[in-house]
C-alpha cells in the first residue's frame, strides 16, 4: 500500500519523568499490544521522543535488567482509569485482553456459561478464552482524552443491555495452539521476558464446517499475506475447488501481466470470506469509527481521524502510521467475518 504520509495532529502530549504509561509497538508480533512502564526522561534533541522503562520486559534472557527503549510520543498513553461501575461485557465488544504481561486488542466472539469470554485477535487470527477479570473495554487516547469517554460508554452500555437478547454461542471453545507454541518456544523479538508476542498461526483456524461452504460463481472477498498487501481485501469470484481447503478464484480488479484477462489464483479457505452486507450510512461517519477504505483496487481497514467538509474524511492507517483523505463513497463500516457471522467492532456503542 503506497501512501504519502501526512503530518500528525498539532496536539502533543507531555509526560514527565516518573509518569506511569502504557507503551505500544509496531514491531511484528507486538502490534495491537500495550505494556506497562515508566517514563525515564524526555529527549533533549527531539522532544517528541521519550526514554521509557518496561515493567515486565527485559534486555536479555537473564531477566536481571528491565528493558529501556526510546519511543515516539504516539506510542505512549497514560494507563486507563478504572471503570466507575462494573461493566457487563458481551458479544461484539471491542476489548483489551491481559496476556503475557500486556494488554492485546481483540473482540469478544462468544460468551460462555462459566462467565468466560472467547476473544479473537485480528493481528494473529487467533481466538483465546479469558476470564472477565482479564478483560477491559478498549479505548483510544485521542488528543488528551479517552474515546469514547468513560461516562458515555457506561450510559450506552446500560441502554444496550436493556435491549440485548440472549444468544447461544456456536463457537467451539479452544486454546490457541500458536500462542501456546510462543510460550514454549519464546520469541525472536528483541523484547524478552514474559512478554511473548502473539504469533502467526501456520495452520488454518479450526472452524466449524458450515462456515466455509463456498460455491462456484459465489462473489467473495479474498486476502493475502503478501508483503505490502497484508490486511487488504480484494473482490473476487469463486471459479472452482482446487484441492483440500482451497479454491481457484478470479479477481475482479487485478489483471495478469499483459492485462489481457483477470488474474486467477488458488486461495486457501481461511483467506476467503463472503462479501460484507451493504450498510447504509445516514448521518455519516464519526471520529474513531472503524472503516474499510477503498484504495488501490482493494479495501483497507482504518479509523476515522478527522471529519472534513463536503462528505470527506481523513482516515488513519495504524499499520503504516499514515493518513489519507477519502470521499464517503469510498468508505464502508468495518466488519469482521468471524466463525460464520459478521461482527461490527464496538457493536455496543452503535446500538
């Protein structure tokens, strides 16, 4: 995805030595995670960068010296304050799960009878079961404020709870094999200690069979792990099965090298999904709405960073730390295809 960078917000935070913070990372395997730490000092030559020390990550395998790093201000935020009231988590909520001494961004995909919750992590395509005390509602630190505000989130949760219908879960409770492997094998990252990264699974997810029934001629979207296109979804048509758990597909926007016909490829089932249902946007998007943006013949997930005039929006892409302006016609609400259901992020906020 080739995009030109734009300047970040004019608002800049100020952290003092000794301030408690949470630290994020763009390092592969750690994206979408936040680890607790302390500000050591602010750089003199570059006041937008800080030296921080982690609470649970170490410089080497001995675990004797805590890791210190110099990070940009956009990778820091204060620890979220506790909820004023107990929050009732439910299906569709965007949360952060405490795992391996860090908080990882995910979405609740099932509620279990024993009070536990299944959480799906987009970055690693894994699902892990957590106790409620290991989860917190996901929030974003935007220009010195928590979005959505804590009081607003609680009121909306209470209203949505009154309307909520009990729904049985069709998901299979299972442990994530790739995360367990990460625990036993450690990590190749420079961050060592208990903070293992969420690893990419080598095998396809163990989905119920009825979820992956694709038929000839079906209109779908497909994704790829190719460098530069990870996370993008392309429109395609199912041509025919081409072996166990894969199909021959034809792209609707990509052509072969000589541009004489549309490109065909064999794609694994775990990289195919139905086309998302069309959603009519009446009042437009709001800041912090998660969207898919149509760019370079495919859809990329991003977040509304700013509402502009003439039905235009500035969209922030976290993986590349870039912002691009789009017309509303080139945006759609982001949805995840999880175990045979379309899940809208932060669903409780939209009810």
